[in-house]
């Protein structure tokens, strides 16, 4: 289920950037090899529970990171939470990357590795258990985590979908 996210205004947000991975890529041309850098960046505002990711490519690392941040700001999503954790268990998938997110009691912290941790911390979820299944490629793991966070629903949304009162959910 791909939802078209409405644009979130970045001027009011306190966005924090995290560089997940930097990759050196070469293009072989007639005169030899052209070197460039690819950066995967996650941005998020912990206070307003907003997260996004972007990739940038340039001849130098700082320029690639800057491009990644700009792309991520155009790709922000709101995350639904219940108190200090997520509402329910959810599995996100992108390509061969599979990420499982489970609610955790207060005091647990973020149990996650690498790319998944970057997304969860940027989103501002203090207590969650995660497991990266399938591909551990950083790009696929980040996209699968974002996919899982998009699947989270709050009680009002579920009640509306089912046509019930919020108390009955």
C-alpha cells in the first residue's frame, strides 16, 4: 500500500540529519574511471514525530550529503505513536529487505541495528524492538523501516475505517 504523503512544511520543524551510508561509485568511461559518492541520509524531528530519507550523488562527499538532505526534506512522513512506543506490531518490506517493529514497554529503549536505528531515532520513538530480516542492504533496510512506519494506524483511523466508535476498537 503506497500512500501519497502530503507535503510537510519543513520551516517549522527542528530537523536532525543522520548519514546512514556513503558509497564510492565509479563509472568506467573511455578516458578511465569517473569517481563519485552516493550518500543515504535520514532526517527527522523527534518532537513532531516526522521522518524521511533521501539519497544524493556528487563528486565530493559533503555535496552528496547536502543533496541527500534536500531530497529527504521533500520526502517527510508523519509517524503514529501511542505514548512512548508504537501502537502495534508491523512488518515493512522493500525489495528483499524486511523489517519487523514491535511495541516495547517504557525503559526498553531502541533495540535496533544500523540503518533501522537511524530511522527510529530520527522519528523520535523512544521504546521499540526491531529485527532486520532478509536483506541488510542499508537502502532496502531504511525503505522497509519507513514502509513499516507508514503502516502504523492510530485508534481514530482504525475506528473510521471499520465504521465503529473509538471506544469499541
